[in-house]
C-alpha cells in the first residue's frame, strides 16, 4: 500500500446516496440494466481519467477450480443516471416500511472524476481477481452508461443469486474539514438472520482487510471503520450477508488523487478482493 501510505491522507454526504438527480443534461442512456457475469471494458467518460488497461481474467488453464461460492458486486450509481431524473427519483421500497428514490447520481472529485466511474472500475478489478480464484461473480449493472438499477432491484439480484456475500462499492463526498478514510456499513438492527451475524462478519472482514492494506478508517462517520445503518435500502432489503464499502472521501485531495489513478484503484480492488476471499474461507 505504498501509494496510500506515501500520500499522507489527511475524508457526510453518504456518497450522494440521497441526492436528487440534476436536470437532464447528458445524452439519453439505456434503461434498466441486467445482471451479467462477463466483464466488458469501462466506457470512456469526459470527466474521468483515460480508461485503464485492466488485464483480462487469466486463461482457463491458470484459473483455480470452481469453489461453488457466489459473490454479488454492486458498483454504486450509474453513468446514465443524471440524464434520467424521472426514472431515478421515483420512489421504491427501501425496507423498514420506508421508500427512497430509485437511485442517485453519486458524487465526484473536485476535478470532476465521478463516483460511478470509480465504483465501476474498482468492481471490475475485484471481479477479475475473484473469478481467477474460482469464485462466481455477478454484477448488478453491466456497464457505466446505463440507468439504475433501483436500490430494491440491486438487493433482489443478490437475493436471487443466493450470494454468499453481497458487497456494494461506493465513495463519499464530504466537504467537512479533514474528513477522510473508509468505512464499511452493514444493516442494523437486523431484519433477518443473514443481516445479523453473517453481515457483521462480512463487514468486519472487509474493514480488517482494507485497514491491513494501509487505508485509514473514517474520521467522520462510523466507529473504528464500521457503521451500522438502518437507512440504506440495498442493505435493508437483502436476505444475504451484505455490506457497503465507502472507499474514502472524493473531496479529500489525497484520496481523490488515489481514486483517480489506475494504481490507486488497483490497490483498492486488491485489498477488497482479498478481504472477500478471507470472509468466504471462514
């Protein structure tokens, strides 16, 4: 974790999760996306750095035997959300008798690198690392140009896949002075057995793995890198072990630089993938 340690990190807008969409201003995007297990390359974005040259999964001869484990990765937001405010602002079930907007646009760095591009890139890297170990991976969206899916649909994907772990990837956008660091949210109080001990163990494994990789825990939300939450629809509606990783604060200059760099995104992906593997091995 040389990069993270070297940049001297000094990170609530909850990654924009409750921010209404701005008026339409982008080209029209496709409708609701479907689940897939094959990884396309990220679509270029005018606000994002040049697309990375992620290595493809290893050839079959070097992949590990199938483990029988299933992981659902949920890259936060989507690149077409801003162009469809009517779709993503519609109210959908969010658990605990509440409703919330279908989805949101997410946040961005001060220089314009978007959260949706970051989460898409990191999720692909995690997926490739897990697939190389024989773990089946399902993504809740198939590109970074679509709209949604809604939070209730994302939860349903994990439930229907009977996932051994559901991990949502996000980043925050706090303007609080000195706010930095990652935290991992989990559903609390639990609404079913899988939201109890299994989700706490998953969140703890993610926290331990990311921290061991050299990333600092949040200075502004949660405690010791963990944040029990009752207001996140994707967690409330899950019937599988689930957690949400806020990788850092995109408004913090040092963390923004890490997230916008290919090396930084690879480091985030590597420690998260290792933490998921460790959880599945328990």
